[in-house]
């Protein structure tokens, strides 16, 4: 399945053209690699890193949706990999080095 179609069906964007613009801007990562093309092939087990406002969401694709259904149906096809507040990821204490006096 194409990346732009997946983003639309999982309701991360409202339309495929919006997904194509988002991907073209270079903000999307697929399995840790920058995805610059909307026609990247996506399969179950892939990991997407998405910018959402000033935060970052990391999701694993569990299954490919057949259609753009209601939000509850869309959420059943992926899972969040970081349950913490996404905005707190960059400021998490374990990412900082040891404190210096």
C-alpha cells in the first residue's frame, strides 16, 4: 500500500493530496529512513515517525486498512510505540547526559 493512501485511511490526514504534501516536505520517516515519495510501499510491521504539531508520534503498523473507516476502526490498525506524552520525548531525563556540578 502507498504511504499517502495509508496516512489517509488511518486518518492522520484528511486527504491524499494533504498526505502527499506532508511527505514531500520531508517530515515523514519510514523505518528510520526519511520517506520523500508518496508511493513508498508500506507493509504490516513497518514503523512510521510522524510530526503532529510540535510533537512526534511513533507508530507501528499492525495491519493495512481496506478503507477509510471511522476513527476507532483506523486506530485498530496501528499502535503507539511511545505511550508517554510525545512532546516530552526530547526533554526526557534519560536522553540527557550526567549532571555536571
